[in-house]
C-alpha cells in the first residue's frame, strides 16, 4: 500500500489540523490514483521544546491519542527523539510527504535525508486553512 507521511506537533487538535489531514489524503490519492495509508508522526515533547522553545499545552501522549481518535488518519505514531528525527523516513519508507503550509522545522534536509536512505518520495506542501483563526499559536493565546 502507498504510504503518505505527515508530521506535526498537533497541540490541541483543531480544524486547521483536520483540514491538513484531509488535504494530505486528497492530494495523495489524487496523485497516486488509489487509496493510501496516511500516517501521522506526532512530535515528542522534547523535540517540540527544542524547536519551538516551549512545551506544548498537551503532552505527547494526549496529542498522539487525539490524532489517533480523529478518524482521518490510518496510523499515528510518536516521532523519534534527538538527532534521529529523520529515522522515521527510513522506518516508514513513505511514497509521499505532505507538509503543513507553515511547517519548516526539519524540512530543509528532507530531500537530503531521503536520498541518504535511498528513498524517493513526492513532497507536497498543503494550503493554509483559515490561518487567521486556526493556527495553534493564536488558539494557545486564547487559552491563556
């Protein structure tokens, strides 16, 4: 089966995240012309802390459970820790990687790492969905 990978923090799962999952499925099924296995990789608390300089509101287990329960993903898994964040590419061997419109952490070396692991994957960036409303940084300010 064709494997499509999405990554993220997914802190307090919201409509923007759900739309991202829907776009990823639609883009990949349209590209490949068949059903795909959509796999979400949820960033570990330690990785989120390092990248965003703050801990997420929900811990990694709450976020993983929310993604699993949303009904739009076929498989959800925890990301790897430390410098091995790219290891998931080698483990999953995706046919496509869908990135969020504002997702830039770890994307600069994505193609390099795919090549290093001997993998070829289509990389697509999804469109924003009402970013003035559904952006985690905005929603997190409303919770404070």
